């Protein structure tokens, strides 16, 4: 995507860009990162997520791309990476033909197209289309119920992770996580390479649902990756699985993203369906920190309209959330000490009781901001830090707007800055109250301190 289009998306409301390492070249990704970094500095903080492909089985290069698969048509998988005839399919998994059997289902393009194996030979497998649709080169292949003999971190993933560790990226996600050990392995690799980027576990395997609590404990955030999850489990169970993943993340104080086909019809239409609007809104009402667009912005005809539409839906849904400032279920320990959780809880109560117009969270590492985000209190909140990386990571925290260039280490100057910033935007005036929470180490002698001041 060209730099002007990326800037349009930022103005439309994008907070985080995902770079899919299954597609594109290193040079293309590096150029995109440089463009986003420039936008983040010039326009507003925007985060970058590098998405490792994981052990994803994909189609190879089709001879006719895209390929239509009408009901009843015959398609044949052959060995190799490139098809030799219009009806042939290939994959990046060399053992696919060996592991398929007559009667097996093969699902393509996030399960929208289904084939059934009707013949098997030494070097090819013949399938019949039972659910019709359109497929493209490099799209995913799912084998429901099959346990494929592939490592959770492929050699390509390891190479991409080492490359990403040297780039100014803010999050790294791992696809097809099966256990907490998968996440730990990636985190160890990144830390050894000097990269402190938080790791997002993509939940899209049945095995991940079986070990969900253990995975979320180790991960820094999670993604409900409904595309592949929707073909790994019974389709009627997807809402239940989504709600469970979101609920566990909320309980443990970890950000959670809901992804795949959020506004799928907007690939071809300027308006979403009513069902899609409801889907996005319900994700927010369930407790999601973010929703992710995929094909809508990657290959769709209306990427900017898709972002603007999703933003409007999410803002409208947030108006329905109660301002309860309920106690967080986050367990004290690794994320931040218990004192931080107690302080942000008290600050939220103060802001609500006093009718404060704004909360200001000053946080070096982002832990105080994350603790505040976990409370889902609806007082307008800005996050301030002296670290650009922390400001960008705040982009994934619910209810936190990162505010750059604020004086973090001088409270009188910070008050003056916030007063001017709020007045210039028309939502702070004389008599309005502002609650300020300072995190450890940013202000001398302040250890998670709360201050209330009134606009003079």
C-alpha cells in the first residue's frame, strides 16, 4: 500500500497496522515500517504488529488466479509449488498428498470453499467441490480434525522473528499457537535478540482452546483469529469460543483483538451488512480491546471507508458500556505490582465521583496505563510517556489515547500542557477537573500518585 493510502487510513482511525509475514518481501515490509514510523511521528502514534505466519498450510501459485470453484467441479492437488494446468492445485506442504485420504475435507479461503477427496494416487489427490467459491494463490488450506506434523515455529518464522527484532516494531504475533511453550519459545528468542516487543498469541487451534489459561498467562496479548478457528471447531461454537477468549483476557488484564471478516462485505460494498455492524458492536460489548480488518483493507475496494465505518460502530458501542469502575480481576505479579492496580482503581472512582472531564495516565513502561485500561472506566483518558515505544503500545489499550510531546517529569508544566491541549480541542474549560496518575520513576518521589486539579 502506498504512503498516501497509509496516511489516509491513519486519519480514518487506524491505531495499529499488521504486517503479514506470509506475504511480501523484506524490502517491502521495511519500506512500510519506515512509512508508518514517519506517520507515527508526524500525525499521531500508530503501532506496528509483525504477524508471523506459523505452520500455515497454503496454496501455491495457481495457473488461473483467482480460480473459480463451482459446485461439483473437480480439482486436483499435485506435488510441487506451481500448478501446470487450470484445474490443478498445489501447496507449500510437501506431505499434503501423503496425508490426505479419500473422504477427507479440504477447506480453502478461511473455509468459504470446501473440497472432498474422491481419489488418491501416488502423486496427486482428486477432489470434488462441495461448497463453491473463489480462491487465490497463497490462501490458506485447512484440514479439519487433522493433526499436521509441523513445528509451531517454522524456520521461516524464526528467520522473520530475528529480522523483526531489529526493526522498530511494537508487537509480534504468533499464528497457530498450540501451547504456552510456543509463546515462551518466541519470547525467549526475541529477548535474546534484544527485542522487548510484546507477544500476541493468535488463538485459532483447538489445542489452544484446551490450554487457553496457560497460553494467556504467558502471552502479553491475544487475538481471536476467527478465520482458521472457524474451520478448526464447529461453526456454531465460534461465538462461544470468542466470548470465552475475551473473558479470560479481561480477567487476566491482557489486551485482546477480535479479527477476521468483521466487515467482510465491504471488500465490494461501501456499506456493511447489519449483521456485520452487530458483530463489531458485540465484540466491543463483550470486552474486546480492538477489532481488526483484514481483506477489507488488504485487497478490498474501499479500505478507507471500511476503517471509518468500523470506527463509528466501535464508538457507538462504547457509549453503551456502563461506567462502573469495577475492581479489576487482574492478578498482581508480572504485569505490575498490586499497588498500581489499587491506585488506578482509586483514580477511576475519584474521576467518576467528581465528574472529571479527563484522566491523565503518566507511565514509563505502560503498566499503569494497561492497568487503567483494564478497568473499562469511561472517563476520557490520555496516556503520556517519555518513551515513544510505550506511546505506540498504548494504541492497543482500550480507552487510552496516547499523547506525545507532553512534559512527563514536571507536574506543573504537565498541568499547563494538559490545560492548553484540552482547551484547544474544546473539551476542557474553567472549573473542569482533571485526574492525573503518575507511574513509578517518572516523577521524583512519586510512586503511583494521584492528583486532582481544577482548570482555573
